[in-house]
């Protein structure tokens, strides 16, 4: 059927559209106030004649989320969904053999608890999306939406790290570099250039280029940080408007249970008020937009009877629409932290700069400067191992630099089993006098695919990590490339040693060119870097405008719609998706957006 769109403000006023039989009614109901949902709700509500309800399962942002260096302490707290998954091909050295799967349960979603790296991926990633049938999603077509949201400050950035025409300066989402740069980060970047990488802007067309050895660009990180504080999507897109823009209603502590359907049309959302326990409904006269992330979005669809018919019947859910790809094609990025002695920061420096009692932390509170002003996840070099089975030129590797760590990061966040001085090199990792750091090797282009299944009020996540042998081979090559950086002149004099855990070296030795050692290290201690995608992929679950196939009035807007994984961190692409989907909806519904 062809729908004729009439501007809503010309049909009837917003106040009337909210009324009706004791159930709140809006033009648009957006479920999930995270990286994408906050953007969609904010942009749609720029038309003051529209009415938009945003439902968020968690609370408003808490004060501690604002301090960038506190990011690690936010996991396994009430603002984290704190899901766990069997490790499948990894997790042998983790508690219960399970991997922690953090995601934000707070306004701002995972942008309120993540490590804030602003990375778009390679332009080739988006051109591949378009080749796969995602019309309108090529690099050239999505770049304006990246720029629209971004308010970049380049203070402290190397000149080569910013290609000016690739960035926005006036957008609401603050993006910045650490200023001034840390000496150890400058040494890491210099070592990468000595190894053949090019200092450049990894968020521009420069990212597409690699040399014959597969080495691409390197740069200090761009961060979603503004004036020394986390710039999450709630702070950037919602807080300036939510208490006085009448077209926008934000309900926190409101957990969606199912999408309400009238035949093949979405008409609202049933949700639980997590404070009172009351089950409520919100009706949508135009559209429901699901933005709950790559785990919870397919979960909500499945609980609503939208998904593989046999799985729904097994879960005793009436099938409303047989859509086999819901929850399938799950991809994620794995990373491995390699501790290094002699480079980075001492535990004494970390305590002074990053704990509330420290003198350095007090200076940070006064100035917005200092070690605590970022996540300590400081720079990345992008690499192609040449081993990707579908395209040898894919940039499958990201080699990053973290300037320090704490025992809690390894034991709590990573969930490492038997994390003791007998098994790990505590003398080098946590020394008050000798600096330490981490090389972080990330597999950005896995070929293994997992799935999300319905389990009661939440989901079961099956990642099937390293199910494909090619993934292990790429990952080991990336790890070997990472440790080569330590041999370069800019790092050689600073680095004392790579701190291979004794629990591994006792059995596999400490030869950093040994496949046996790297495989054991990866299968024991690799982690998710929290970038799940593709569980409601374009042209499988949604069309290129992110409308759910076979239904009217229902869209998905989050990382789950990505046709393929990108070669980098996912928060910036999620915000871009929000900008683009809001623009598509505005065009269809005759809305006037302000910017």
C-alpha cells in the first residue's frame, strides 16, 4: 500500500494526540535512549508540532558517569545490563568460562559507560554496505550525518590527525583529543610510523589506505569528551531539551516488554514502570522505533512475536510475523590486552590522578585536564593482516594503546579466573615505581556469526567466537604485529618486557612469535570490546530505510541494522544511524527539523 504523508501539525495539535482512553498516545514512540535512540527522539522532537515519547529502561545519567577515567568502574553496576555469555571459542581462563557483555542501562545507553573512542570505521565498510544492497548507506552518503552530530575541538591534536573537511564543528556531540598529549602516547604513535603506519585522520578517507604490508593510519584517539567530561548522547541530545521542549517526553525506568500490533501495523509499546512495577501502554499514531541495541532489539521483536516461527513456538510466543533473520548474523569484536612493563604510568600516578582522594584528581576537577580527562584508551593503529578470507585488503586489525590498568579491571571487568600473583606478573603490571601499560589487539572483521535467542524477560547471547578458523589466524597475526611496535626506536628504550602471564608461560613459554602461545592467550583471556552488530540487518530484517520488513509503523535504529561489522568502534556509527533515520522519518512524515 502507498501511504500519503500529511504534516502532523496540520492534522491536529500535539495535545489532542496525547489524549485518549487513559492511555498516553504520541506520534512516535522510541524505545531505548542510547547511542541511537536519544538522537532519533531529539531530532524528531525538533518539529514542535510532533509528539515524541522516549522510553528508557534505566535511570537518568549519574554523576560518576561524567568522569572519563571512571568508565571501567561503571561495569557490573546498576547502569550496566551486565549480561554474560558462554565463551564458545574463548573464555577458558575466565570465571565460569563466560564472557562479560556490558551495555548501558541508563539514559545515554552505552555512550554513558563506554571508553569514549570516536571511531567511524573505514569508508570501505560503508561502500561494502551499499554493495550488499543497503541503498543510501555508502561512505559519501553517510558522511554528512557523521558531520551533523559532531562538535569537534582539535586542541592538542597533531595537525595530520584532522582532515578538516571530514568533520563537523557545530554539532551537539562534543568530540575532542586529549590535550596536552601524553608522552607515552606520542611515543606509541611515533613507533607506529617507524613500523610503516602513517600519522593521519582515521575518521577520514585516509583510513581507506594501507601500504603493501597492510599498515594504515595511526593517531591519538578522538574521544566523545567535551571540556574534560564524557559527552554521551543523553548529555548532547536530550538534556538541553527534555525539561522544556513540549514535543519531547522522556520516561526513564521504563522497560519495554513488547511492541503492540494491530494486524501488521505497530501501534504502541507495552512497558513496565520499574519503580512501581505497573504494566503500562504507550500508543504511537505514526511509528514505533526500537533502539535497544544488538542484544535487546531482537529480544523485543521476539517477545512481540516477530522472528523465526519455530523458535517463537518453542518459546510459547504467538508468531505474528515469521521473520527468520531476527537475532541472527551476530558479529562482535574481540580484543586481547597484552601488559607491558616500563611504558605508561605507575600505580602511584594512577592513584593520584584517577581516584577521588588523589591530588591530581582534584586538579582535574578544577581544570578538566589531567590523566582522568580520558578513558586511558589513548591511540590506535589500523592494520590489514591480509588473511581475511573474503577480502584480503580488509582492515581486520586495530592495535590500541592503554596507558595503565588496575587489578580490578582484570579481575572484575575481564572476569579472569584465579587472578593472582602466582599466575600473572603483578610485579610489573601494578608497580608503584615502574610504569606499565597495555597493548590492545582487536579483531575488527570476524567471519564467525552468533545469534540472540529469547529467554524469558531477556535474551540468551550465543556469540560463537572463533567458530571460523580464519578468525583465529587473523587475530594471531594482529597480536604479532602489535608486539613488533615495542621493537621500534621510539619505544625500545622505554619498554622493559612484555608480561606474559605465568599461567601461560609455564606451559607455552614466552616466545612472542609462537602460535601455540598466542592461541592459548586468545582462547583463555580474549574479551569482547562491546561492539555487537547485525542482529536485525538491513535487507534481512529491515529495509534500507530501517523499516521492519512485512510490517507498517515499525523501525529499528541501532547497531543491529548494520549489514556487516565495521572496522572500528561502534558508538560514532550508531549516532550516525540515528541522524540518518531521523532524517528519513522527517521526510516521510513531513516534519521540519531545525538543523
